[in-house]
C-alpha cells in the first residue's frame, strides 16, 4: 500500500523548468519527466488533438506545464556569435585619426560609377553588363596628403543586404542624384539605408553640365526626406558636380575631408586587427581571395584570421593599386590570400592569437550558422500555420541553388529571392556558392527538386550533360533584375490558381422525352450564349433551384456534340437527375482562372 502514497508525494513537488521560445510536445514531456503519451492524452481530453512532434510556443507550453505542477522560466538566448564579436571600449589616448570610409549610393544610371571614375581617373564602366556595378572594390584617393577610402558598392536595391553592410562599414555616404532626373525610388532607398546606419550624407548633384539640369528642383525634392541644403537653412551639404567635365570634384573631396574632420574619426592601430569583408571570390590561381577593409588595429602578413565560417593565415596582402604590402592599418582596403574558403560579403574579419583559435571561432560560426539556417527555414512561414499547411498539402516550396562569380552577388541574389516568398510558396535557397555550375550542383538540384540560377557564370560540360539527363532547370543570367523577375513569374505560376464562375449560356426546356435506360431527356432550346458538354448547369423552376451539376449527355438530333449555340435545339440528360419539367430554365457556367 505504500506505493500510491509515494506517487502522490512525488506529484506534489513543484518542478522548475527553463523553456525556449518554441519546443515540441515530446521535448516538453521530457523536460517535465512525463511520458509523452500521457501529455498527449491529457491534451486530448481537453479537446486539443496534438502529435508528439507538434511545435508549441512558450505560452502554450507554460500553460500545459502548470497543470503538471511545473513552474516555467523563459530561456535567455545567448547569441554565441554576438558574444564572439563583442568589442571592448578603446582607451582615448590610444586613438589616432584615420581616413574616412566613403560609399557612393544613388539610383541606377545617375552616375555613381562615372563619378568614382572621375575621382580616380580610371574607367571601369564599359565592362559592366546592364550598367550595374557587379563586382565590389575599394580604393584610396590621396587629396593633398589626406587619404579617403572609397567603397565601390553596387547601388541597386537587390544589393540591399550588402549595402546595409556597406553602410555599416562606412562613415560618409555620398548620395548621387542626377540634376536632370531628380529623386528616384532607389534614391529614397539609399537615404533610408544611410539614415538607418547613422551615416553622414553628402549630396552630390551630378550631370550639372546637361542643359536641362535643375539643381534647385533636386534641393526641393530632397527636403521631403529631411535633407535640407545649407543655403536653405539646413545642415546637409550639397555639392554640384559633373563627372563628365570634372567640375566640382575637388569641392566634393574637400567636403568629405571637412565632414570627416568634424566627426573626429579615430581608431587604435596598436591592437589585433578587425575589419569587414567587402567582397570575396575564388581565383583559379590564387585560391580564395577576399577584399577586406581594416577598421581598427593593424593587419600583418602571417596573422591568423577568422572571417565568419572561414579561417586561415594571411599569405599575402595586396593594396588597391596592386602592390604587395606587409601591413594594413585602419581604413585601409586590401586583398588577402590564405583563407581556407570564400567568406561571405559583410562578414567581420578578426585577427586571432593563433591559427587554432581562428579555427575554433570559425567552427563556432559554422555550427551556429547551421542552427540559424534550420531556424530560418522553419520560421519563414508562421509556425502555427506551417504544420497545417503541409498536412493540407497546400504548402509549396521553391528550392533554388545560386551560383555566381563573386560572393557578394550570391548574397544579393539570395536575399532578393527569399524576399519573394508569400503565404503560399516559400522560396528556399538550399545552396549558394562561388564559381561555375558543376556536376555536384546539378545532382543536388535533381535530388531536392531545385532550379539552378547561375549569375555571371557558366555550367561546365559535365554539369550540362547531367542537367539535360536529369531534366534540371538551369538558368543563366548576367543582370540581377532578370533573375528576380523570372523567379517572380515562376512563383505566380506555382500559386494555386483562383477560379471563378462565368455564365456562358441559358436554355429553356420545351418538352420531355422518356427513354428506357437513360431516364428523362430534356428537349431544350438554347436562348442565349452557348451550352458546352463540360459546363456545369443549374436548373431553376420559377425562383427555386432544383438541380446543379454536370451534363451527362448533350445531343443535337442523334449526335453527341461538344457545344450548342444560341437558337439551336438540343437534347440533354443530367447526371442522376430526372425530375425535369417543361419551362424549367437551364443556366450553364464554366470555371475560369482569374489572373493574379
């Protein structure tokens, strides 16, 4: 008899649980040390039908746990990566002035690249497809002994992900607005990004050499976005320039230096280096190459570094002029060789004490990244709806594999495509990488039913053969917009079509013929429109509906026909319905797909 008493005592003890944001019924049962079946049964008796793998949120879990005498606490999420990247404050006396880092933003075709060319007197525009800067570089310009670092980031909204990172890497944003065109959608976007990142904005009004240039109009339009010119009583610097005639370029550079001086930009060069990856690619001869911007500290050849999930020892550093250098201080852009893989654009690069430490940081990134990836794919659709949607079979996924020439483009295409997800279709990028499309990409696509989007790269021969054999959809693009437009169209095609009813004709029953084995045949005349064999008919008697359903047979004299037009007589038999009378009205309708 002692056993039941013992059990009662056990039940009276109150357990303390620490629960995450979401967990499955089984995990909750394990934490409460209850059999999952008992938990499912208890919920079933309350009228909730659940399986042990069903996910519930913290509030629901807390409610269930209370019934089992468990008190819950919310688990505090420790962001391992944030902890790794945490920075200590620098002592004031160690800080020295550093060159300003400037990025140029603005609408496509407003002259960002030509303005940069005018500043550095070299021309790169001609090589670009679609007139969009596809690769990212950075370089330094010497203005009367003062250095300015320019980040040449792509300007289109598809590069939002990088531009946001670009803006975090920068101190001053130059907003290029064409004097003959004024404020455009991407201009507004650039303003919002710069403001969100807390970056100082200088407006460069470009193309002032054009006859229809109107600087005042640009000033007027920009006042709506809180950028008010100094001569209008505001604090934003406006510099009229012409990349074409080089007019105003020196004034622009002076303004950058002045703004940098006012903002007192400083960094500590005597510490372990830390910076940001601007761009990275796989070079045939040199292996993974990353363009980075050192933000604080000094980077030396031979340093062990980690950048996101990559690590390595710096074998060589090359500056923006193509010269090999041994050290790189704050605000210096350099290309580095020696990483074990191609890092993502926007990753933070840190020097470590040893290669072993760099490697362990990278491994933490990989494991955390994997968790985040799983979470991301889980959370793209709301959790409660996801399970029901999959069960109901109306949850569709579009799997995509992205290959591009540089990592920044992979990131950009990826963020743009994932953003196209809607309630009915989830866009999942299951793999993104740098380099040509190879056989393993195609095999992965075939196995996971994915399409491959290749951006500025080609499939190799083996990949092409396998793609044809496995019927893998492989698409090549050189301009990012086209890829996005195509996927958007594909999504619209994948969406469940919406059908609506369209009435196509009316007929009246004139008389009824009885036929053995068939039942009653309605002799009708089509009064308007047409009646087709595959239409659905409604029969009304007076104001009352007596039948709605398909036509079993539609005849003209003795022949079965597909369609009867207005003014023609016909015979109809209705599926499983014989109760027809003369003067009944027949209305035929078909279902048509509504374009989205």
